[in-house]
C-alpha cells in the first residue's frame, strides 16, 4: 500500500448494467493505476477505488465524461472510506437475483466496431447477421425477466461456443457480459421460406432475399422488435401490391436506405436530421422529399415528406449494402393489428401479404415498433416513441408513488412510475380489437415484472367506453383515478419539462371526452398537475354521424357551413358542396337540426378536417389526421394575412368558427388558390390563440404556456404559435421527450393521478 493513497466509495445509479459499464471501468482503473473493485448493486453499481488523489480525480472525470454510449448515470455519490489494501482492480461477481431495480437498456443499433467486423472477411463473424457487443444489439425486446442475464433473455436457447464464452468472461473484451453474444457456430441463424413455410434451400438466405426483392416480390423480414414487410421502394407495382394486400390505402410507408448518401438522392437531410438518423436509436425520421426522385409515388402519396430510417441490425446492413436505393420497411401487420413477432404467428397473419419470409430463430419477447420523429421548431419531436427509447424513463422533478396509467384509446402507450422515473411503454396501437388489447395487457404485465413495479393506484381516461378505462376497472383492490384527456395532455408536457402549475395549457387534438360529456379538442385550460379549469374553447359544433364524421370530413364541412349560414349555405358557390348529392346534404342537415347521432365537439382537429373538405382537399380519410396533414402540406409561404376571428365571453371564452369559415368561403368564391387559403388559415389560428393567451395573462397573471395534443404535430402551428408567444414574452413549453399526441398521454395521467392522490 502506497503512503499517499486514499480510498473512496462511489455509487452510480442509472443505466449502468448490461451496457459495457464494468469493462469500461476496469480499463479506466488500469489506465490510472487505480486498485479496488466494482460490483452491481440494486440500483446501479458500487465502486471501491484506491489511488493517489490526482489519479482518483482523473478517474472520476473520465467516468462521467467518457462513459459508454449506452450508459446513463442519473446520479452519483462519492465518499471517503478507509483503505482496503487492494492489490489490483477487479470485477466482483454479481449476486444475481437480488438486483431487481436497475434500469434496462433499450434496443440499440449495431455499433461501428461490430460493423467493421461484419464486413471484414478475416473476422470470424464476417457477414454474421447477429453480431453484437456490450455497446449494441437487442435488449428490451429479448428480456423476459430481470436481472438482465442471458438466462432471462431469448438467448438462453443458445449455448456459447468456447470462443464466445472466453470473450464473455474477459473483462477487457468488448463482449464481456454481452448477454446476446453469439457467432455463426453457436448463435441464431436466418432461414428463407416461401409463404407456405417451405424452406428455400441452396441459397444464402440474405442474398436470396435481395434477389426476390429485386424481382418485385414482398418479403416479411424478422427484425429486432417485430416483422417488417419489405419491397423495393423504386418498384411502383410492388409498392401498390403491398398497399392492396395490407389494406393500407394511403398512409405513408417508411423506407430504409443503406446510408445518408443514398437518402440524399431522394430527400433533403439537414444536419440535425442527420444526427437523428444516425443516432443509436435509429428512428424513422420525416424528411422533406427531393423532387423529382426515384422512389415510387405510392410510397408516400400526397405528402411532402418521406419517413426514412437507416439500417439498425446487422441483417439490415447485409440486405441493403449492394442493392436498392431504398426498401419499403413497413410494420408487419394487417391493418390495425399489432406488429407480428412470432414466426408461426407471422406465417398465419402475413401469408396473404408477403410472398416470402426471412425468419430467424431468436425469439422476440416484446414487440416494439420503429420510433418516428421529426425536427420541428428547432427540436426533435416524437410522433411515436418506441424502439430505441423504451424503457428509458422520463426523469421527473419529484418522487411519485408506484402507479399504472392506462393511456388513451388511439396510439396507446401505458406508463408506470417509480421514484423519480416515469416509464412510458413502447407504442401499443389503437385499442380497437382483441389482438391489440391483449398486447396492451401483456405489455403491462411484462413491464411491471422487468421494472419490478407494483402499482398502488391506476389512472385512466375519463371516457367511459375506452378499453383502457375498462381494463382499469377490472383491477381490484387499488383505487382508480380518472383524468380528463386534455388535462392529461397538458400535464404530460409539464412533466417532461419538470414544471408545476398553474400554467395556460393549449390542448389541441381530435377527440377527448369532456367533463360535460361533449367531445373536446380545442381547449385552453388553466392547469395545475392535479386540477384544471377550462378558460377557453372552440364553440360547440355538431358532428353528424359521430365517428362517421371523423372518417368523412365532408360531414364536418356541412356542419361548419350550416353553423355559419344556416340552410342558405346550399346557395354558396363552393364546388365541394355541390359535389355532395342533394339527398346526402338533406340527411346531414336533418341530423343536425334534430340532433340525431350528432354529438357536440369543440375539436380543433375537426375544424382542420372541415376546412380541408371545404377546399376540396379531402372528403374522406383513411387514417387519423390525414385531412389535417394534407391541409398543412398545402400551405406554402406563411401568409401575413388573416381571416376575421372573434370569440364570445360566456362561462368561458368561446371561439366562434363562423367568421373564419365565412372568410374562407369568400376566398374560395374568388378562386384564391388553396395553398394561399391554407397559409392564411394557419396564420389566423396563430393570431387567434396568441390573442387568447394575452387575454388570459391579463386575467390570471400567468405567463407560462404549455402546448400539447396531436394538433401540435402540425409544425406550422407549433412553430408559428411558439414564435408568436415568445415574441410576446410568454415562456413556452413544448414536447421533446414524448409525443404531443395520445402516445404521450399516459405520462400526464400518471402525474395528474399522483397529484390528486395527495
Ligand atoms: Zn457492437
Ligand atoms: Zn460462438
Ligand atoms: Fe388527445
């Protein structure tokens, strides 16, 4: 023992297990001549270190600054302890079962070290599709239980060969304790089948797949979190056939390209977008199309953007390296069902869609769709937060009890809380069928198990008929807390920004059940985490046909027109009105007058739909938000012109839609181009809501504005409103960690419920 040696105990919590943290520490200790040991603990890792005070300082600096890409230290404590007389630095044996509360890493794209081995003919893993190390590979999707050990993953069926085992056991190796470690000799393999489960023999399955794709066939490819359906994105016939078979009329397909260079042949890529595309999470990023381009026009019809991702598994790299500008890589599911993960299930469910199947024999325990993001208003914005991010928690300002929040109906995700962590699940989907509902239940059980969470209460939406609400009601023995939909949106945004109320909350979306039984969606709330009041909203308008009015925006158009003009709207010179038969028009007017199946709504999403139909952009939609998206896409340079707008002072401020509708009708009559009208409409909303915030600030003294809800996926509105409010000295909070849409709502439910319980 040297005389100037001191000893410290260091506890680090966060994502520090299964991410190469201990080998990193081992190598760091050797670099600075530090003695001692490191061990996994219940919350992270514990280190005993001995050395000179200078070496210890350098060691501690590198520990936080140079930690492995996947590791995340959420907090760290250091204290002085007596010297232990260690002769070297070692990794203490993990004590296994007792460690249940460490954070689990998400699935991670193949790293550069593994990639260079993959393409090195001299490497023993040359072209092996399952190459991985502690810095990359599958995690969340292959874990069945904790601790994160090979036996608790779907790799338990593969016994490591001698060479793999020696890497696994060597603390200085990149594959030390890499649970999915494998090679050609001992690990999983790919097999190519036709749709009748016959093995296609005598070819390299990966090369065979590229040949089939080149010929225009569709192939179901098993990936990390589920199956993709792939076709050559340049082959229009193949893309159309896939649309027909998948019953997916127009919703854009995501594509995958080998490199940024290839992406730039068909889309513009900014430096922020490049960072996002190449991040280890490898999300689908929405990129502006470059026109003209070589991809089939049916990849993303009537959309200015392509959803693009780079390869994230070694298999993807092998498939894309030589051929293809891009492959369509869309979720392997039938419409509205969860993505297929099991081999037999895939044959059963996808054999009407895919011509061939590229399967492998490593099981996926938990499905996880690709995440979808875009850059808007200067930050990255989630449209779907799933693979690559889950189960990294949202870090909260203060501790909350262990809670389960069941989310909403569409784009469902669930949320579990524990301490200062809120774990939002991967994308579950629209809870409208039994398959998705059972996936929902399975995800809750699975996450409760691997995160070791036993909820003391359950939060759900206010809507009496949501399946997620019904589920909450089936849980016996714990209290149920119902949270109003738009309040939950605002609290979700407050939670990720770590702020408390009260705030002015702009909660704009398509549908949410109001406390008065009407359908809300254009709401300005004065909100705190545990309660809210409604300060302003769009005035109520009937939705003739209820759910049908969501699918068929022409119904909403007639409803807004009737509200503005009464029956005189029939005489207006609007082509999209005259395209509707007199009989149909009369039925709708009758429904509105007699209040037949016409619930009232204050939804801003429906207002967008109505305006889109009025401009003849779209009279029916095949996916949620389609008309609104196309209206946004149409807007070019932002107008400085606005339509007249006004609100009425009633029990709250009621925004009247009629003056805006009348302005649009006048412009349509004058033959003003739809692109101009769309810009003017967006600008009108920006001015209108800025004014309302101004009025509410006068009334309440609040100057913090929180913006949430699916309508804020509209980047013109998000950007315009944020800029306008900030110019007027408001502090504006938006989403950048969870989606603004219903995919982020479970977080708000959980936090609101926690506040209500106090
Ligand atoms: Zn790697
Ligand atoms: Zn091996
Ligand atoms: Fe919503």
